[in-house]
């Protein structure tokens, strides 16, 4: 199965590497192409744009730093939206706003594509060890199609609901709880 992966930062790089090790044919894109070179030496193929990466497979995973970076990669003439085929799936592993997740769900649905949120819990060492915990939300048929791919990235997958933004709501809530606990510990010491 071909999978495209966009965003090879501290989390994305080890996630993409795990997909290669699991036997997936991997097409990669990163705004800084040099970061892709080690994966290319392991068998990944580099795409010149997000559009090219999306055209190469039915499944595109993005792991980007924020809303602005994700919007840049998805929209526009060289974006995922224009390359992903009908019934193709965009999996966003990034922590993004609920509003952007809703917007992307709508944009993909208008093109008869699927948007799935698969936000991750874990640090880069957990990503490298394929020990992430994944919060999965999106249409049922898309969730079922992505399960084997996500299993190569994490140790647990929690299905949250049928709407992509539900995964982002839970992820933001978890982040808030972690920050609150850290602050409480800091004040007690």
C-alpha cells in the first residue's frame, strides 16, 4: 500500500520511518527537502509538492507544526486538496484548532474525500519506538481503512467519534490537563 507523509520534523520523521519499516511504500514531502534525504536512502520517494504526494496515494498523513503550516500544505494550487483522489483520505496527526479541523472536514467532503483526525499523544522518543497513543476521529469507513497504517505508528488507538474535529477537542483537553498538572507540581515544589 502506498502512503504519503508530509512533515518530517521531530515527530513526523520517526513516524514516517516506522511506516517504511512496516513495509509501506512511502512518498514524502517536507518544506525543507534536506530533512527527507535519510528516508530516501531507506526507500522513500520524494515528491516535489504536496499535490504530487497526494496524487501518488489514496492516503496522506500530515504532521505539521500549526494551523498555518497545515493550511498552506492543504489549500492552494499545489495542495493536498487538488491532488487527493475521490475517496482518498487525509489523516492529520497534528495538534490543530477545532475550527481548522471542521474547515478541512468540509473542504474534503466537498471533493468526495475524507478528513480524519489522528492526533498523537507522546514525545519524539515514543514516535521513534512506535509507542504513540492515537486519538482517532472521522467517518467510520475512513477510520476502518486507516487502522492498519496507524497500528504501525502507535501502541493504542482510541476511536473518538465520526467527526474529525472531535479528535482535536480531546487532544486540546488532554494538553490542558497535562499543563495544569505540571503547573500544580511546579507550585508545590
